[in-house]
C-alpha cells in the first residue's frame, strides 16, 4: 500500500477518534505542531526516516519533543505510529489530518500570491472572489513573489486564478508565438 494511502487511513482514524472524544480542535492544534516541527527540522525528518535508529529511541525522542506540548490522545497516537513502524509517516499523517479536518469543518484553503502584502480591502475583495468560486469558509494564506510584476494569483486546491501582470505577459507571448508559427510558411 502506498505511503499516502497509509497516511490517509491513519489520519482518518485519528479524526474519527478526535470527534468521538470531543477533542477535534485540540488534536488539530497538536497535528499542526507536528507538521510544523517536521517542516522546520531536517534532523527531525532524518531521525524518523533512519533505519539505523531503533524504534524505542525514536519513541523516546518523540516523547521528549512532544509529551509536554500535545494532548494525551495525540501522544498515544504518535506512540502507535512508532509501534507500527510508521514513524516516517508522522508528518504525512499530520498533513493529511489537516486536510481532513478542514474538509470536516467545510473550510477551503486558498493561497494568494502577490508582489506586496494585501491591504484589508484587497483581502476582502479576494475573499469575495473565492466565495463566488466555492461557497465555503476560506482559510487564506498570503505569499509574496516580486516576479509577478503586479496583480495576484489565487490558488484554491488544484484551481488557479491568474490576474498577474507576468501571467498576462506569458499569455500574450504564447499567443504571438502561436500566431508567428501559423503565419510563417517557412
């Protein structure tokens, strides 16, 4: 079974348990911490992926890192992943838990890339655009990219709305290139 399917199944099991225990938001916070820790530390990921480090040592390290920062259910879940020799999937499970949590709360994530930080008016306008596309609560993240020249790009899942100057220039260039090859008989 592929790692992503395994991560999805573990995340789903944790989500069901979190709902059953009435701790969905707390466990979501815990999984965000686990995900952020994995993103921030290459050494952490190397430890989890290492076949040389024994499971009991990985368990001790994970307990030292998380035991005073996450709830009991989350810690037991991390212990279970180590026991089942799935510790290398901890960050994948945390990411998938985040996806499933947002879906269960009817929240979509959107990323706005622009040259400068958005003003409140721009943020409100972009949220209105996203609401037209998908009538759900929106969790908006911003990213800066000076290469856009101006405008913005909105990504919602696998959809993209490109209102950037660089995107328009690329479209014009593609159109000119297409027309050039059609018009040029040589």
